[in-house]
C-alpha cells in the first residue's frame, strides 16, 4: 500500500510539474466547486450552533438584563450575609457537619452568580 501511494504520488506530482497551467485550472475548479457546495450546505442545512454566543449581560441595555443583574446582586448579598452568620457561628465553635455542607453550597452559588453561568 505504501509503495502504491508513493508511486502514484510521484506520478501525479510529475504530471503537475509538467502541466502547471492545467494543474492550476483543475485546482481552482475544485476549490470553486467545493466553495459553492459549502455555501449551499450552509444555506439549505444551517447548523444549530450558529450564533449561539450571547453578549455579556454587562453590555446589554435591556431592562430584562438589568433586572437579572439586580436580582443577582440581591442573591449575592443574601449569600454573603448567610456566610457571615456562619462565620460568626464558626468563631463561637458551634459549627456542625450540615453547616460545612451549607457553606460549600453557598460558596458555589456565589461563584455561579458572580461568573454569570
């Protein structure tokens, strides 16, 4: 198989060297046809993943986006307050196992709200 590929590759390369104009014409014809097929595929069978990128909420001027930001800020403040109360509880050495799970959950929620995902 390897010898077959080498032999045919050298044969085609030799032909391309001997006939550069034809090689160029065939190459351009192939590229043009593949480009047209690609364009038709994009028009007739559009991808579902096209333009799924949403701009960051920060740069959006809609009232919905601003409400989401305000709600996120409120939630983050609630989380910070609850974490502060758990910190006070820790200082008094009254933490339980459930409290440590709650701290981890609240921290993950805070990161989620902060990063916007």
